[in-house]
C-alpha cells in the first residue's frame, strides 16, 4: 500500500470530505491512516479518532468482505432488485455500497469483494465486484 501523493491540496475552501469526493470524481479511491498508530480511518476526517493525528491519504488494497447485506425490492420496470451492503475492507474500515454484476440473492455475508470506482455524470462512487477467495478469508 502506497501513501497517496496529493496533487490536489486541501485548503480552507475544501475540507476532507469534499477532497475525498474530488478524488472519487477522478476515479481514485482513497482512505486515511493515522500517522501515530497507523490505524486506517474511513469516512474521511480532519483528525484520526484513534490517535488524534492528521491522517495521511493512502490507496487501500480494495479487497474486503461483505459484513452485512440487504436486498431492496423493486419492480422489474423500475430496474429490479438490488443489494445494499456494508463491506469491511481488509484494512479494517467499513463502508456502505453495493456489489454489482452479482444477483442480489448471491450477495451474502462473508462474500469476498474488490472495490472499483464508477464515475457517472462526473460523480465518483465506490462499488464492489465479487472475487474468488483463494486465500480462505480476509488477509
């Protein structure tokens, strides 16, 4: 995992959440890591809730495990059913998203997934795809 070299610098006009969204809009998924204890932080914050440091931006591995999931039911003409899930990244942070290209009934707790950023109409969003688990669980 490499520390992200910020080409976009935070200023008083742009806080960490806006900066994070700007990175997503450019197709980059980043999380933070405390500079004292090294614990990962997500959702972006000005200060690490664990060690009080100003966290650095890092690119996560992007792999994780579905921690919780539900299916949102919709009529077929409205797009059909889809899943909403909480994914725990291998770095230990959790985020809400969805698993794409997998039937909602097949998205289950424990499913291994890999993150990617989709940009739609200029706005980036982290989604996940199911991956074959060759390591037998979280790294």
